[in-house]
């Protein structure tokens, strides 16, 4: 496993270079950037208090500690997720602040909403094994103690997780990556068309089987069920445009959200709203809108609010 031996004397020096990885792991586990940052801080406190002279590889110790705290969080949050109002989406993150880790595999560079949602459909154990082993290259032998399972059992969990991801179309050819400039162009075109209620422009941008998920968490108005199909989505935006009497809400970010084309607007209630667009075969196949104020703290922080 990649990593350097512990210095034994400098907890900050061992921890800081790995902080981004710990946040990335916890974010993929929990779907919450704020929780991931809290977990990274708790890992540091535990790292500072442990006998580091007994730790052979700091990265292994730190990753397992972050995974253990993430699992504890998932246990405590399960009942809240079950009672969640409307579609649940992961907390949005602007412009992917987590730097890609060269040692990690291709999945480790994927923070797209679709991938995060798929991870959330796995059981906590499946998620932990897949993220630790496939994304962060932790040997099964080291994960066994964390989950209290044998290596053969962990291999089965990892295989099951990979199958689930493949069934969700994780690596299908229709998924489309775009440059930063193209991401801004697509996000800007969709924002303009939706504000105008321009049905023709929206139909040109959207796939026939597009889906819109809106997460208000019961705290702000949002659709309680996914809106599926280009016709229903176009009618929705056309209706919203006709009802809009105030000036257009300010655009405060245009670029990427969770590495997808997207934008942030400041709504009439003074709170931000994020819109991320997933592309498939050259058209927008999914629209992810987050309005729940509890999930926008990281966005407000990134925007300086």
C-alpha cells in the first residue's frame, strides 16, 4: 500500500499531506462535505493522541480511522435518512476542491452526483470495502480488522459493490466528460433557457429520458418525486418562467459542481441553490438541484458567504 513510515515525532507533518484524501474518503462514505471535514478533524485529534511510534504507515492508520468514523456516522444517521422528505442528494461541492491522488485508481477522481448516489445505495460495509480497497488501495487484510470480517468475505463484498456500480451504468460510454470552458457554456445555456422558459432551447439541451431531482429536505420548496422525461421537465421550467415576476435571481457561480457542469444562484429567500448537469451522449441526462439549507454550508463557505 502506498505510504511512508511514520515519523513518530511530527503528527502535523504526517497528517496534513493526507487530509484531502481523508476528506475525500469520508465524503464518499457519508455524502456530506461538512461531515467529512469534521471526521478529518477528529482523525487528527486521535492521531495526535496515539502512540505514533507503533504506527508503521500513517496513511493506512489514518484512512482506516476515517472509515471507522464514517461508519459510526452512518449508523447514527440511518433513521434521519429513512425519514428524509423528498429525494436525497449529496452535499454539493464547487469546482472539486479535492485534488486527484496519483496513487488512486480512476474511481477516486469521480465525485459526480450519479456516482455518489450509487455509493449511497450500497450497504455501509460494501461502501467501506469498495472505497478503501478499490479507490484508496488498502489491502483486504488491513480492512478485515476494521469490519470484523474475513478476507474472503471482504472480497465478496467488493465484488458485489462493483456489480452494483456496473448495473447503475457507472462506466457506460454515454457518460461524457467536458472541458472547463464547455462546462461553463453548457451550464450557462441551460440557465438562460430555463430562466426564459424557452421550450425549444430546453428540448435541444435535454435528453428524451432526462430526470430532474430536487432536494429541499422539507426545508425549502422542492419536488417530492423525481421528474422524468423531457416533456415534463420542459413544462416545469416553462411554468416557473411564466410565474416569475421578480428580477432574475443573481448568478454567483458558473462552472462545475461535483465535477459536472453547473451553477449556483442566490434565490429570492437569500439562500443559494445549486444546479448540476450530467451529460449523456451530448445532452443533459440528469439535473440535480440542491435547495436544502443544511446541505449548502460548504457552498456558502466556498463563495465567501
